[in-house]
C-alpha cells in the first residue's frame, strides 16, 4: 500500500475549513485513504471527525496511505493539498 508524508501548511492546522476541504478532496477521489499523525492509529481520511481528531497543527506531519489503481496519483494530489495554506 503506497504511503506519503505531508507537512500541514495551514496556519490553523487540520481544523474547520482546511479539514473540510481535505475531506472533500479525499471523498472526490473515490479511493479508500487513511491518515495518521506520528505513530498514532490510522483513521478514515474521508471522515471529518477522524481528521479533526488527529489534532494536526501547522508544521506537523501526517502520513497518508491509499489502496487502488490510482493510489500513487491520489496520494500525490492530497499531499500537495495539505502542503498548501488552505486558510484563505
């Protein structure tokens, strides 16, 4: 299963608006994606509750993994999104 690490660029971290944008992007991709912070448990990246429960702040790293034919491209797209300031 492919994995990628992303550094959260949004000033407020993965909270409220940035988390909503990220979860919507995961849902739009149509593949199962998980997200975890550090050595914590992996959660469903399409769940706003799971993403916000991570408590991932600005500058912290999260690890994404996905399954499916387009997993590498989907992960690359999601990493790019997380590494963009979504607070605007």
